[in-house]
C-alpha cells in the first residue's frame, strides 16, 4: 500500500515542503529511505522502528520503502522522523486509511521511547507549509509557540506518537496552540535597561539618537569607563519596535540557529549581539559544512556591537564589508548555496590607544605616537568607510557621576523622536524599493533627497576643501545631515544640520590623518 504525508526541510533560513511517500509490500522485511537523505535521515530507520515498538504499536513486517520528494534536493536533520512513522502507520492501518492527511504537515524528531523532541527551524517550516496551502501543522510541543506565530495555519503540539495516533483517529483530540498578539506588542516595548541610566555624555547620546533615526553605523572612541558599552547596549531601546513581519524574519534566523528561547514564540525585542574579539570569520558571517547563521545574521534587524574593535583581527572585520553593503550574506559550499539576511546597525567601540588614555586630561598615556598610530590602524580603511558617525566620549567628572538625579531622557522619550524622524523620511522616500532609512541612500538617492540651502552648501564646500574630503566622505556627511534634518522635520538641509554632521566626522583627522 502507498501512503503520502507531508513534512518540511530547511534551506538556509527558509523551509521547503517534502512529500514523504511510504510504500509497504508483503515480502521479506526490509526498510529503505531514498530521496537524497543525509546520515541523520538514514539513521531514522532505527529511531522510528524502536519508537513504534516502545509506543505500544506493532511495527509492520513488510518491505518498506520511504521516498523523500523532491528526490534531487538534499534532506538534512532529524525533523522527518514523525512524518516517516506517520506514513508507515497509515500503510499498516494503525492510522485509519480514511483519515485525510492531505492538508497536514508533520515535523519532529523521535526518541527511542516514542517521545517527540524539538527541532530547529520550526517557524520557517510552518511558513513553508502555509505557502504550500497546508492548513494543519504538527510540531514538537517545545516548538509549538514559535510555529503558532504564523497566521492561517492550525498548530498542534506533539509530546509522543501515542498522542498523535489518538488524535488522527479521532479518539482524543489535541488542543491547538494560539499565539497572543497583544502579549507580543507589550513585550516589544519592555527592556531591562534604559537610556536614562547613562550619566553625562550628552554629545554621545545625541550621536546615538541620530544613528538610530537614520540607521547609521557608529564608532565610539574613549578611555575605559566612559560608558561606551552602556550606550551600545541601550541602542536597541531607542530603535522603533519590531514590526510583526520583522519579528517573523528575525525569529526564523534564531530558530534555524537554535538560539531561540523555548519560552518565546517570537523575538519581540531587536537583537543585540556582542561577540568576543577572539571569534573567527566563520562565526561572524556564518558558514560550516552545513551552513548556519553567523553573528551578522543573528543581529538581523538589530545591533551588532564590536567592543574593543582594534582587537578583532583584520581578516575577521574585513568580512563585514560585503554584508554591510548588501545586507545579506551568501555562503557557498559543495552541497549548495544558502543566503542569510543581515540588515543590522554596526556599533564599534574602542580605546584611543592600547593603554586607553591617549588625550586623557589627568591620566598619562604610556603609548608612543607610533604605538597610537599602529593601534588605530588596525581598523581597515574600507571598514571605516562604512561607518557614518564617529564620536569621542570624554571622561566623566565626579559631579556627573555622583548626581542623584541625572535628568536624562528615558529611552521611551528618545524613541518617540526616532520614530517620528523615520516616518518623516519614509514619507519622502515612498515608492523606493529596498530603502528603509537614510543610511541606505546611494549616490543617486543623495542627489535626489539631500537638498541643502545656500548656507549649508557654503559650509560643506569649505569643509570639503579644508578637510580634504573624499567622495565617500562627502556622501557620509550628506546622509547624516539628512537624518539630522529629519529629526527637525525639515525637508531642506540647513546650515546647522550640515555643521552637526561634519562634527560627527571630525575624528578621522585626529586618529587616522584622513
């Protein structure tokens, strides 16, 4: 007898539907799985046979052939176990032949006891099932909350095969899992940290607000203890909340990578990733024999924070150049090619020299001028070209640190201004494909949208000659000035907007002599 059920596999962060065709013939018992399976799928033969017996069912003594279609696409992982055993049970009559499984998708790994274990990428698989026109999704109970985030498909949590068989035969139904959208909206605005926690550093806070409003990459320079890490960790709290579509896309990446907490259905807050400087290039951009997302993709729709930026090897940081430009990273292996999204804001932090006290008003610097030059030159020119804003953080005075009431604005207050600026920019760029913030403007976009008045043009012309700006430097200043104007809700870039943008690029000459 032939039986067909549906399961799902993964390709990058996207799922695809797999038809699990099971054929049982009355001849010498054997069990074969075909359809380009990897080793984990081939080992499913022993898992499903033992799981069936330990669940109290008689495993059929027939010649079993299981085909995973399409047969020309590699199948990886253990997520096909439940679908394979479901198809076999239907062939054997354990699941009634009259049960309609044509609109159902089955995903999960089986333990030898017959329990269903969690798998990676359940959200991506559920999205693929919906797009294929399926209406029911059976997933491990641990994955049910994330799969339930997909609208238009009923998600059933599985604990073991006995429960699944009883449900399909109509003996004891499983209650579906439903996502609470209101709880997601509330969680999106909750955070354990706040911008008001940072004392002083008004200029750095203003720079962070501009960076958030325009999606600009930013570099923080200052001695130890000036609040660089504190500011970076609070940047997600002033960014606009994730939209539901952004949350789905971000959660897909974390689900495939296996970093999604079991208690969460969707990531409500923007990701904040802060890898150590000893990481490898593969850990940063992704890769491996079976490519998995790296830190740049785990920071998708959020912030990637590289603390002690000069301590990262150049071979590692230079791999950021293409992801920062394309906002996606493509990894090619012999088994195929996968593409991961990586639209993130880069925040770098560094000391001004190795000892950290170059230019400090009270603490002497032990580095020679050549030492300082060698230290900052560890940041390559191409990477520096992709950073729009540079800001220096001075040491705080005793009065700034000891003040009981800082009077600083909260994250909610700053976030409201950022949201208004982004809406103002979005209305102007309505109809532009692939451009969501000013940091993404190319040369033609700058000419079209960055219109300055005569006073602003005069200031920029003077700065261009005095600072010896390159074409890239000019573009960076215009993009930042456009964002400063958006915060003022001004269509025209005025002199004060250009002046502030130039100030946020002035450290090139001090540290890199450019």
